[in-house]
């Protein structure tokens, strides 16, 4: 068993859990000892590289959505942000081919220090929307945590990097003695930070075969700026991809929104009640018969060009099905498909010599109704020490469509998904 090497200042820096903000109520049930990095969270990072990071993260988000949907066509919910913020921290401790594979897969061109600072700025931009005092309140929390087996060595510089830019703490727990109890504790930690929607993400088997997990929990709950009247919700037809038709509860209302009729699809942005700071549900509605074509061809520049060409539609009619999706996308196979093969089994010298990435998992939830949207996701990366080396018309969402939740200030795509059958 290795010895956990941490500076004295880190050990003395923390005994309490990081303070949570917003309306989300959190009750920690974790066993073991909570530590933090010896450095304080950077609260004023440079935003100079945010546009570049946003463009790269958007491109990856759309690629990931394509791969996940190809693996299992149907309703999907993923969180590109939750995955990206986990893997950025993994990248900070990676070395050699593993580091290159992660950067290439996610499309990151910034060097280490600049990349971490850009993610720090993006994370703060996300957190700025969390406001329990607003009317109506907006809850948007993104929390990072390392869970490591008691006595295992982690690199202090890596921990300081995560503490500075990501606000990540370290929870020491006895993986070997009680894998079921540790899994239950981590799952309770995740559930408490995801509105109790993400449960049982981590199994006892994963804990028994790991030395460390790096996790992110993301929760979002906001009202529409222009809520739908419940009495206007009626059953309406929805055309499935196979050509058949089903009847689904569909909301209807007059909404002030932005959008554009682009080549092959209609793009609209339905605003949340976020005091004008830029949280929207961006909907891409492919033209009839062109869903597969649009999904295959939608990339960062195409999305950016459509958004740049948006016009305003005052009191624009929109009909949108109510939907709820729970999912566990196949993230590890998707990352391998996207080119990250070398990162699994690769070297992570900055985290711990001999430690390697074994799996990346995610679960997601989204519910859309008359009042607004609630969404949650959690992602973890598991490690073991087994390394051997009116400008547009009415918006009628009556056929499969894509959706994104974007944080426009920092450019993060918080959630993304496909609704192919809203039943």
C-alpha cells in the first residue's frame, strides 16, 4: 500500500465540506477524511481563452451526441459539461500518449496552464447563474470531488491545480475494506447534488477494482421566462423516425424567442427566467425527412453561424411535447470511438505513478414541462494502478429534434440530447 503524499498545509486546510449554494439542499453522508488542495480557488481567472474553449467544447459536444445516438438510437440525455470538466482534470495529471489522446479527442488546443485557467473561468460562468434569491429562483450547481482509497499516493501539484481552478477536494475512503459502503456513500453524495435524480451510478464492483474516482455532479432547475399554461397542454400527434405517428401531451404558448430558419433545419432559443444572463434551451428541428442528415452534419461552425443569424420572434407560437428522459449513455465506448483509446491504460504520472484510467461513466436526467426544465447528470472517471505503459415561422416540435442547454457567458453546453419519442 502506498502512502498518501500531501503537503501539511493541505491536510490542515480542510475538515469541512465545500459550501454549497443555491436552492439545492445537500446533506453529506460521506465517511473518511475530506481534504483540499493547499491553494485557494482562483476567483478571477482570465476569460481571454473562453471563446476558443467554447468553440472546441461545442464541437466535441455535437460529436459525442452523434456517437451516443448512433450506439443506441432513441431518446438520449448527456452532459458534455460534466464529462468535459472531469476529463480536463484527468488531462491535468496525464502524461505521454494518454495526455495527447485526451486533448485530441476533446479538441483542446490550449496548453496545460491556459486550459485549466479557461476551464476555471467557464466553471465560474456556470456557477454565476445559481441564484436562489431570484424570482423565480435558478439552481445551477457543478461540483467536483476526488474519492481515493485510504493511504494511496496522489501528486500534490495535481491536487493544487484542481483546487485552484476546479474547486475540487479529496475524500479519503477505505475502498478495499468496504466497497459496498463506499459505493453507497458516493452514490448518496451524487444524489444529494443532483436533486435525487442520479442514483446508483457507482457500483461496489467499480470501487473494489479502483484506487480513485474523480466525479462531477451537475444540477439545473429553472423556469421558462414565458411559462406555458397547463390548460393549453393537449394531446397532439408526433411523427416517429420510422414514419408512424403517436399522440403525446404537447405544450402550447406564445413565447418571445430568437431563432433562424437555416439550411435543413430550424433553430430556436427558448429563454429561461435567468434575468437576461443567457441560459436558453436551444432547439434544432430538422426539416421533414432530414433528421439523419442534420445530425450527421451539425458541427460547431454550422451551429455558430445559425446562432449568429438569429432574429427575434415576439409572441411566437411554439408547440413542444412534454418529455422526461433518464439515461446512462455508453460514454467509455463513445470516447474510444472518438479516438481516446490510448488514454485507457495510459500513464498519469501527475496523479500517481502506475495509476491508469479504466472507465468513464455518466448518468443523466431531464424533465421538461409547463413551468420549466429540471436536469441533472453525474460523471466519474475511475482509476486503478494496473498500468503497464418573425424571421421564422411557428415552431412545431412534432418530429424528432435535438436540444442543448447552453451557458452563453462562458460558452459551456451543459446538457444535450435527442427527443425521438417523447412518450
